[in-house]
C-alpha cells in the first residue's frame, strides 16, 4: 500500500502530460470479449468499463485517479454514434463487466447508474449539437449511510402541514 500515493501521482502526471499534448485520446473499444483487461498498450488506465468503438477521450474534462479496475474519477468520451445507440450499448455491456444496474432514465440526456462491489458508476449520455453523442462515465466509492443497504433506508415522510405557510413575495426592486 506504500506505493499507492506514488501510483496515483504517476497516473496524474501521465494524464496531465497527455492533456497538454492533445485535446483527445483515441480509445480502443472494449466489450465482454476483452473484459479480462486485455487492451492495447495505448490505453490501459481503465479496464472495468466498456469502451464503444470509435470513442475519443476528452483529456481536458476527464480525470482518472489510480488505474485499471480500481480507478475513481470521470472519463468523458465523444462518439459518432447516436445517443440512443450509446445508451443501448451501455445498458447491454455494463452487466458484462460485473456492474449491476440500479436505475436508469432515458431522455434527452440519459443517466444510467450501476454498482459493483463497493463502487458505483454513473453513465451520462447526451446528444451532441451536430452529430453523435457525449458520454461521461463517473466511478467512485459507493457511499454508505451506516445501514449498509438501500432496503434499510427510512421511508420518505411528507412535510407536516401545520408548519407550512405561504407568503406573497415582494415585487423585485428596479
């Protein structure tokens, strides 16, 4: 564990150096076929999420702390595939990488949430203005409220009606 801070610092230095040279990094595609971590040497920082074919990482908006399948941070990618195609790709491929779906919202901006062990991942897929899509995958340690599971969370309560009051706001000053 002594080398862990050094490893993080090294990964940050590599990421910052790459960002200084270019805005984007071409990512090799990954799928369940190579989920065992066998990726080309040009991009081996993350191995536990699927990477669609033709993805380019936005170096300025991405932040990867640590490496391989124990990283924390955000990977932002641009793709020429439609947002619907990319959303379907992640819905199909994330379980193949061991991620369990927790919730999903498919809309103008789709948000998919997954858990795997003690980590959570959020995949956000947006339509680009001209063509294609923008994907942001954020992975971080799962937060615990001490209870350990979602089933132990207290049921939501409505606000007490006796403490609700309504007042008219004054007109804005000009």
